């Protein structure tokens, strides 16, 4: 995602690299007005549909859209590409929904390209998709002229190239025609950096939801709140000032239903920043992405079940720690598993630090050392800050395989 906040204080330029998820062909105008669009679904209705699915009736239809594609791959940092992360996380999320008989899942693309069924749809329906988009724009334009719907542009995004816009509207049209119940767009963020090789300063996730005036807004917001608390159990929220609320409304992101073009509730999740250190090692990255997918899935199920979220559910534990872990060990899955165990103990991030200061990285440095010391004190072990034999034995009692 790329935006410049309207207030010049935050001259933050985020580049979900040169790519484009927004359609600004239609010029929004600021006008006062009231709610016009009718809700496409309600929390009560969609939960009732879930109850039907639980009894073996029609399943809840989920569309997962890993952001960007080969034409426009999104952010890049060293050897890590946003498209690669989006596809890997999307694949994990698909797996979780595939094993759950209450859901019917469609993955928009994988490493081989777009889902062939959708690719055929884009090709065959190209003219209808363009007309769909035109009609939605015209509708939005005339409604805004009457003042019934207000412009609500908090954050400026960059323009989408024609082909990407058409595919994104195509996904909305397909979702409407096929009675999709929930759409999840997967992205990773980027921000202005000194140069391509240096990491940026911001970290954390942000959840974008449809503008409150849109038909799919109310349910999207409720689902987002459930996903937010699950993600925040493990991961830091974005510390970029415009994203300080964690959950942000957006009127222009096509994936969320720009110009009220999507009936289904939709979430657009920026999971982290592309340059965060946990993505540099493929082993740590894999575990991290699996954890992010699991927490997303659990948040969605929490919403449908209308339940309090559980604690301690993680994709990484139980785990076997086979070697001592100490300061300086980098990009190691044992360290990531240790950090998650310490997180479940309430000791990571260590006292006085935030999740942005001490994220889950697979890197054993000051944060992990302090947390290991706190763990050792809690279990009456020598507070060495090294996860040696006795400390690992205690970890195995609590979280071992
Ligand atoms: Zn992106």
C-alpha cells in the first residue's frame, strides 16, 4: 500500500511497492449527508448461516486474495517479495479453512498464478466487469451529488493500472454473483527507507475495513475486531501514526468494495512490514506466516461462534528445543518457538517493552535474554538469560512435544 497522510506532519510514504490497490478514477467530493446504502448482510444473519453450515447445510464461502501478482509484485526487501509472503500466508490460510467443514474456501491465486476458474472469468467477462465498474462509479457519483453519502478519504493511495483495477473489480463482481460471505485480502506493508537495502523504522499490522457507509461495513468491522485481538495476542500493531487505531476504514480500496461494489464483508490485512527481520530466514518465516494465518482463522471463527477467544492456541507449539539458546543466535526456529512460549507465559515482550520493541523474530538478542531471565525467576531457576538444559526442561514440561 502507498499513501501520504493528508496532514503534512506525517510525511510518511508507504509504498506497497508501486502497486496499486486503489481506484481513483472516480473523483470523490466532500459533502455532508446521511447513510444511503442498505446493509448487504447483518451480524445476526451471517451467524445464522454459520449455524446452518454447522448442521451440514450450505457452507460459509470465503474468498482469500493474496495481494499483487506477477505484473505488479508489491514491496520488495532484499530477497523477500511481498507477493511471495502474500502467497505463502494465503496458502496457509486456505489450508486451515479446507480442514474446516463449515467453510468453503476459494484461493484467488497461488505460486502458479491466478485460480484458473477466476482467470477464465476475468477473460470471458472483461466487458461486463468494465461495465460493472462504470455503473458502480456512476451510482456512487450521483449519490454523492445528492449528499446522501459522504466522501471519507482519510488516507491517499496511488492509482491502479487498468488491468489490476479490472481484476479487482472482477473479483468483487464474481464474489457478488457467487454469494461469497467473506473476502480476505492479504498484504505486507512498506514505508519510505533510506535505500533499498536498509530496513525502515516502523513495524506491525493494520486492518483496513470498508467505509462505514458501505453495505458490507457493519459485519466487516465486527469480524475485523475479532481478528485484531487474535493478531494482537502475538504481533505488534502498526506504529505508523495514521494507522494508530489498528482498524481503519477505507472508501477507495477496491478489495473492500470501493463505490459500494462488494456485498460480502471484507478485510484488507497488512500483516507486517516487508523488511521485518523474521522474514529473512525461510524457516522462521514459514512458522511466522503459519502463526499469522492461524490467528486470522481463529479470529474469524471467534466471530462466527460469537465466543470469547481462547488463549494459548498457536501453530508453533508444542515444540522440542534440542539445543541451548543464548545471545546472538539468529534466524533460528528454536528461538521463535522460545519467544512464542515466553509470549504465552506473559513474559514476551519483557516488562517495559512493547511488541514493536520486541517482536517475534527468531533472533536471540536483549529482548529474549530479558524474557528468559524472567522465565527462570518465575520457575526458580538460575537467572542466566541462557536457555540451557534446566530451562529447556521446564519449557518441555509446559510446551514440549
Ligand atoms: Zn500490498
